[in-house]
C-alpha cells in the first residue's frame, strides 16, 4: 500500500505510506531534486496532495521544470501551461522561501499543511538549509527525529533531501556509493523509514563526450548503460533493497525505465 513511483518495476517493492519518512541523498548535480519532483507529480496524479519546500529554487523555476515533465516536451504550449496549472490546483503546493529556515518555523509549516490543507507528502529540500553546520550531529539527529514524529502524528509522508559527502579524490563518482557516504551523523539513516541515493552516471557522460570529440559514433553498449541509478539503501517495511536503473530524457526532463522508453504520461487528461 502507499503512493507509487512513476516506474512500474518499483510498484511491488517500494511504496510511500502515511506516517513515514524517506531520505533522498545524492551529490550536487546528481538530479535528486529533479527526480523527486517527478515522483511528486506522480503522487499528485494518484490524488495524493504534495507540498514542496525547496530552499534553493524558486517555485516558478520548479513549476517550469515540472511542466516540461508533464508535457513530455521541451516547449509546452501556452494552452498546455494553463491546463497544467489548473491540474495542479488542489494537488500541489509550494512553500515559497529561499535560504535558511529554522527548524521551529518548518515544523509549524508542516503542521499547517497537514491540518489546513490535508497535505499527504511534504518535501524538505534540503537538510543543510535547516540545520546549520555539517558537523552539528545533535542538531541533525534532533531535526530528523522531529520529522519522523510529525509524519507519524500528522499522517503524512515526509521526504528529506540531503547530500553525500565528497570522497578522497576527484573521481568518487566512478561508481555508486552506499548509505555510508551520506553526510552527517549515521542517526539520519537510522531514524528514517526509507533511504534512497540518486547516482548520476557521469562516467557514461564522459565516454560519450570523448567519442563525440573524436567524431566517432556512440556505440550501442554505451547507450544501453543507465543514465542514473536509484539506490534503495533502506526499506524498513519492505523486503526489497536494490538498484533501479533509469534513463534521462533531456527534452522532457523525465526519468524512464529503459533506453527505449517513451516519456511517461502522468496525467492523461492533460495530453
């Protein structure tokens, strides 16, 4: 039971239930916020109300990205933009605040969203904008603990975005790293119900760039490699942990389940 991700291969393994908390981690530029926004629209399409609290991106920028994902094209029409905003009405909210926010203020916003708006999913993007200092382990532990308490008490699912730490060299992106690479105290992962890491396949991108610079065609083997891996590192109430390979469609900013997949239609009535 619970809200589903956009990819059918995950439906029997990963769900997002009321009263639980999930962690989404990744390097800077890994695409974790874009992927989570896409997942959030999938939740909205299942009539699960979502609120995004992004402290690094203005709501209009988030809306523009989400509109491309919904339209499955780089250039949605003006007519589609109007219908898209109507479709979002009553399904999606944005907490319009950039920069740092105190934990107490954010707790109040979450309570308001649950009590007054009946929000089912609340996205906090990201932890470092709420807890000052990467070495404030007690602050991180207390904040995540309070998120789990709020999720349970209010009957919503809270999604927390975080980062993985830099490695000892510049090529730590060569292969995915597990939950031990997540920044901060281990109590973060210990307390959440689910933990995901988004890994961007930069080695594939570098290989393609090198071939193009040499004027060579990109071979099928390289193209078949996924552009992204969603690593399910913790799944407290499920039996499955593993990797979900995904391919990125640049025109629609969507993540799809195979190299041959077409864009996903999240809301059929829009297209």
